[in-house]
């Protein structure tokens, strides 16, 4: 291909999946130099994020193991999920996927064995420190001695475009989280920030809290105008947008518990603007269909006309945005219960941190984005 202009090769390669690029990288020095360059890595990421048939996998966490299945080939397929060998030092511990961003996974077994991993390139960077975000140091309200204050493991992974930094669990000495997190949960990344459902005081009204990765300041994100009074709120990210999952129901006469009637899926189309919240769709309980207690949007279909939903950590559904209808997704994970994450195939590098695999591949430190490690809040 010596007669092909360099810009044409650049354009062609940017459309290829990571597996193909790793093969081309071994053919000659010019291909290796191109594929390792920061500009190409960014162009490839942008191309993969935009194209409908991008290199996407669904990562499953089940039975303290990680599994993977190709998103594009999993539809109407009998393909089974394949177990992944992840690079933690204690591979038989309770694996957690704390965050996912641009093809990187923030994985952990405990507070001393954690790091960032790119499953597509097998590159890994160990993080020497792990931090917890603690609620404000305020005693429980008088008369509420049963209120349990627990250490919140609320790490997350996101991208700060202003500094070209991937930030894992961004927490600084001397900065106190001003909110109480209502449950142990990981931050949902969208629009340059990590998000949690929280409150300003114990047992107070729920708010949508965010941690801006550029300013590293905690802020509140406004709720939709017509949210109503749901009995449960959860967060998700769909595409590049933040989603709010509002579950509504009724109180049963027998045991005074809430029964789920429907879930509204809200999307913030212009981040930070209250008026930009739109109700994307509503999923109702229907007679003759298996009832659900939890739904979470995972990804758009290859055509963008359907949304993949995870139901009760056991199966998947397709929601048609045009027909406003549900159908079972024929994705056979082979797992009885799981958590799922969408992982985009990218070349995003992980330099430093004692990553010997980088040195063996000849990749020089400092050629790409900075990975910022957390600091302990003592």
C-alpha cells in the first residue's frame, strides 16, 4: 500500500475494529507508528463512537467473574458469553466493575487491588490507592438512632475533555462531599461528570448530585419539571446523555409495600438545562407478561431505533422507539444473574503505573492522555 496516500490509510484504519488494528500494527513500523499515535487513537475513538456498527461488546459480571459477548453478533444468535481473564493480582476475589468509559474499565477486588483495564488491547494500569467518599461528619438526627451511617464506596471513571484526562474516583484531600448518598452505588458518567442519587441531610429529599471532573466540585443537577413523585430513582447513561429512571407504583393493602406499576425513562438532552429533560419512553407492567422490578437502558441498537434494556439482572428486552413496544432480546448470556456494561472497542492507552505490557509493546510513556489516580481522604 506504498502508493496509497497516508491520509487515506489513516481514514481506512480509523474505521476498523481494535482486533484488526492490532494485527496491522505488527506488519510494519509505519503502521505501528500510525496506530500508536495520539491523533490516530483519538480519531479512532471518535469514529467508533459515532458509527452505528462500531466495535461494541457487552461485559457481564456474574459469580465473581467477567464475561463478554459481541453486541453486533449477539442479536438473534446462540452465541454464549466468553469468560475474560482480567489482570488483578487476586483474580479469585469478588470482582467489581466500578466504572466504564471510552473502552476502559475500572475494576477492583478490594481497596488495595484495583486498576484500569482496556479489554480490547489487554493494557492494564494498577492504581496504588483507592478512596471512599464519606458522608458529611454530622451525627444522626435526634430520635433517629436507627439511622445507619456507612462508608460509601462511590468510585467512578470518567473523562475530563478540558485536560484530556481519564479520572478514576476523583477525590482530593481537604474536600468533603456535601451530600449523603442514599445507597452504596458507583458514579454514572455523562457529560463530563459523575452522578449519584443523594440527599443534603439524612433521610432528606432525594437530589441528583454530580461531581464535575474538570472543576472537581460537587453540584446539583435539576430534576425534570414534571417528574411527579416516584418511589424509586436510579441513574443510567444512554449514548452520551444522562438518564433518570423513575419508578412509580401503588401501596398494597396486604403488606403496605409498593408495587411497581411503571418506569419512566427520562433523558437530559442538553446537560445542565432543566428544560432539556425529555421523557424518552415509559415501560408499564402488563397482564400476561413477566412482571419486573428493575429496568435499565444499556445501549441503542445498531439502527438507533431500539433501546436495549436490562431487566432484573436476568435478561434483556428491546424497546422500539417507533412502535413503543417491547420484545425479548435473544441475547443468551448463559448466566442466571448478572450485571451488564457496554464496552466500546478502543485503543485508549494506559501509560505508567508499572504496566509492563506497555514497555514490551514499545509504547512510550507520555504519548497519550493522563490517567489521574485518586488521593486518600484521611
